[in-house]
C-alpha cells in the first residue's frame, strides 16, 4: 500500500477508536473485517500506530496542537513516527536505513518540518502528565503503592507493548520438547523465570499455522495468568470451578494440571465468551472441562454445587488496569465511578463463589487490576466477614510449588508474603493480584 493511503487509513481508524465507545481491539477487528483487501503488513502497521497513540495519548495530543490539518491525521503521523523509531531500535542497526523514509513519503513538506519540531522537544521540558500518559485519578493510588521512583518505572513499562508468553500444555508436551518444536518453526523462546509451564517468545511471530500451536502443545497465556492457575494447585480427580472463566485461558491450564481427570466447571455469565473456549478446548485434548453459562453469581446451578468443590478460582471482573500494555484504551475508558461499581460486584461474586468450597477446600480470588480497592480491600473485607475461611500465605504456597523467587512476587501481611502482587515493570508480566484461603 502506498504510504499516503496507509497514513490515511491510520487516521480513519484512529477517528473510530478515539470515540472510546467500544474496546479498541473490537474496533480494530471490525475495521479489518470491513477491509479484507488489507495485507498482514498493513494490518500490523495500523494496529501498531493505533496502540502507540493510545499509550502516549496525552503527549501526542499536546504535540498535535502545534500542527495543522485534521487532528486524527496529526496523531497518526506522530504515532507512525514512534512505531517506526521503535522498530528501528529493535532491529539490527546495520539492517535499518532511514526508518522514517516510508512515513516521509506520505507527508507534505510543512508536515515534515512540523514533525522535526516535535522530535526536537526536550523530554525534560514535558509536564508530568505528558511523560506518564495516565489519567490523573490513577496517579495517586499508583504512587501510594510504588513511591515516586517505582511509579515512573511502571509508567515507562506501560508505554511499551506486552511481550508474547506461551504456556506449555503439559498434557501434550514437556517444556523443552515444546521449545524444540517451536525452534523448528524458527520461533526462538526461553523458559519463563517463574511459571514452570511458561515460555517467553522473541518477537511476535504468527502462531496460527505453527504445528506446536495447532496441535495444542502450546497456548498463548501471560506468565502471570499461568501463576494464578498454578496457585489453585488443582489435583487429579478433584471437583474444581473456574468461576469467571471467560475464554478459558486459566481453565485450560487448570485442566492440564488435573491431567484431564476429575470435573472442572468453567462458569461465566457470557455465553459468547465461553464460545471462545471451544476451539481452544478442542486443541487442548482435555475431556474434564464443562463450560456452563450462568445468569448471575446466584444462579440455581451454582447453588446446587454448594459445599462440593475442592478448589474454586474467582478471576473476578475488574478494571483490567494491569493489562494496559495490551489494552491501553482501558485507562481512558475506565473511571473512578466504574471502579466503585466493580468493587461491589467483586465482593458479591467472591461471597457467592465461596459457598461452593467444601471444608478443607481452597479459594483463590484474583484480578488483573493494579488498584488496592479491587485487590487488598476486597480480600480483607472478605476475610473479616468469613471467619470460616483461613488466609494462606501466597509466598509459602508458591515456594512449595517450586516457583523461583516466590517472595519477590508477593506483598502484604507481616512478612510481605500474604498476597500475589505482580507488576509489569518488576516481573515482566501483566499486573495481577491474588489472595488465597482454605475453608476450615
């Protein structure tokens, strides 16, 4: 595609995404469905530019004010420039020549001069919001947890795209075997530092036709998400529930840990999300998973299983702010009011799910949020209201599961090991939280 046409398409897509009426990934997917003529490279560029603008929205909007022409075009130019510069830095310097040449082919001379002026702005002259690119209501709770230095390290991490992590399906392959299979497909990986099932992938190769993926030997899953499934520690032959299963990433990991024995319920209020589990379930080789669409957390099908579950995972609906590297639009779509409503739902879901756990059984509450209101506050309130559930030390549980550096993954409590607390800038994962109890 000619650079002018591609830049025009970037501006058109940004105009749709920046209304924030729908999730960015859904808008991008619909845009691609409506334009089947776009090739893989054009699609990749359009997505990269869109997400670059979302990650750096406050800065790019500030710089765009000095330009002329349509706002979306100015943002597209700035986003395009950032993407090409990042690609040049990531590539072999000897192989990259004139990374801006393609973009410059789409610009007028005044636009080239304006872009050069934007490039010349010293980072030290930028105001704090233009450096952290976060809504102001998020800044205080993050600084409160991380301090000034930790906050800026997190902000820098959230301005990058998330790496690609894989989970090895232990029902079908061992980790080293999977690595060798991927290497045969020219996909370079290394063993993840924490999850015994995980692989970190170099770059972001297409996996759809890779034999190891097509056969179900590996599945895309963030390493932090793998640790949540590991923390449940489901055993062969047990009765287990994934209470908010969604598309089933953790369900599949739990099922493999159970060696496809026992009974694993995948509950969710969205039948559409559970539909996404079906092709993944077919690849996985699991026969112990039972997807169940429920109306709400008090559904009659839930009540009939009260007190029968050995283990229950509650991966609660949350703000998703731990996934900002993947879904940067969330920081502009979420609000304090929406988070407050989510906390009420989280407390209700956790209380309902707890009824499923039998005496001696394990309950895990988890989110992919960075906010204490959705994490520690929910866990502490549940503990105070449910004396029949004894809190467990996550650091001890992970150490018992042979997770390296288990204590460094945790926070809270007298010894700092009460909760799982994963941060993108510290652990290279999405942001995750988990608390664990055992029913007395």
